[in-house]
C-alpha cells in the first residue's frame, strides 16, 4: 500500500479546519494539525497528529516541515471575529497577516510550494445586493476582512516572485456540521447566528438578539449566503488536487448564490426544532454589510465545486443534531 501524502493543516483543530482534516483522511491523505488551541479543540483532532504551536513561532513550524515533509498546506489559522477586529485591529494584523507571512517564509525555506488559503467574503465589504463575483471591488469594512485581503496580496506577490502556487477560497457563511456529529461548530466565544440561536434554545445563551431590522432588504434584516461546512471541505480537496495537477492556482468564491435573511434563518430553526424563540432587537453592529451573496460560478468551472449539503434544511438539521449531541438540552 502506498504511503499517504502528508498535508499540514494550520488551525486544523477549529471548526472548518477539522472538517477539512476529515475530508483529507477520507480521500487518502494524512492531515497533520498545527494549532495553538486558542480557539480550536484538541478533541476535534481525530484523523492525524496534533502539534500544538503558533504560526508566529518560526522554529516550531520549521520543525514540523522537517519532520513531516508535507506536500502542501491548508491554512486556516487566524483570528476571525468581526466585532473583535473592529475593537482590537492590532490582534488581527499580528495574528493573521504577520502570522501568515511567517508561515510563507517557512514554506519557502522548506521548499513546500502549494497552499490553499482560507479567505472570506468579507474582503468585498458592502458590495451591494447582487451576487458577488471575484473581480468585484475589494473594500472591506472591518479589520478582519482587511487582514485577509492583505494576505491575498502577499500570495499574489509570492506566486509572481517565487516557485509558489496558491488557491484562495473566499468563504461566505460557513455553517452546519458533519452528519456523523463527530465534530461541529463550537467556539469559546460564539458570535455566529445559527449556533447562537440553537444555544439559546438549549438555555446556553442568554443574550441572543437580532442586530438591526432596518437594513435595505426585503424584511429589514441582513442577508447572507450560507454554505455547509462539508461542502467547504470538499472544495479544499478540489483545490488541493488542482494544485497537485500542476495548476498555478486561483481565487474563488465559495457560496451557493442564494441569500437568506436573519429572520428567514430563525424561522427555519423554529421549524426544524419545533421550538419558538423570543428574539430581542438591537442596533446594527459595526462592520456588518446589509447583503453578502456569492457568485460561485468560477469555483464551479475551475474546481468542479457543486454544493450538495447546503440547502437550508440540511444546514439546520445537521447543526441541530450536533448541538443536541454536544450539549444536553436544559
């Protein structure tokens, strides 16, 4: 039997990273997780070794490359809370931008030339109500999105100057959970709509609210494109295989092209769970655009990306199954 090829997964103990590790293992790769566990979970690392460390630590990273000789890197390690990025931008530029630059240096020194990068639809900012294509203006409205855009530019320069190839994947709203409920959406500080709503129904969140009902949308609440985490994981495999086949890379939106408002999501949760929610209303949060919906056509054409788990019913059903498994309802 041929030896499995190793892929380094930075931030692989987190929500999206752990789902990608499962997909890698299922496809015959050996994921090696490098994570400082500041937001990730050691018990999410089920498909390969965990090396605890920070991407700011060049010596620790270099040791991982020397020992495991990965053929590529899937890079998820980053701070990712929009509100926190507005309050503490220094953290986001240090963790995300400086940390990634350190990773790129270590990769270059080790001769590892393939990277799949976890970016975000937040690079577009307030892009209007139409589905967003990759060539839309990039005007992030918060430091989180700005930090990811800076990294994208770094990758353009690396690919132009060195023998280096990267695929940039701009996620929209990742959600749902692996159908096996082995892993799911769990954070020390939860800010995302679907898990917060479900935690509220479980009695584990006491400050749930809708932030703004005066957006220029059909029901006044913000609209987002929700993409199942299992479909995101599949896209990472497709991107990795594209790089392995000799592609120099590319930049792709990962979404469905279908937007749902906050109110529509809450209605779907009530329907799936059979539980009514009391939802207080608060003012808008800084850095939240009214509408973010992807045009996923480029990813479909180049990667063969086709979401199969991202219908709203599957998203809500798998997320609720995970929350019920992870924490008994009080």
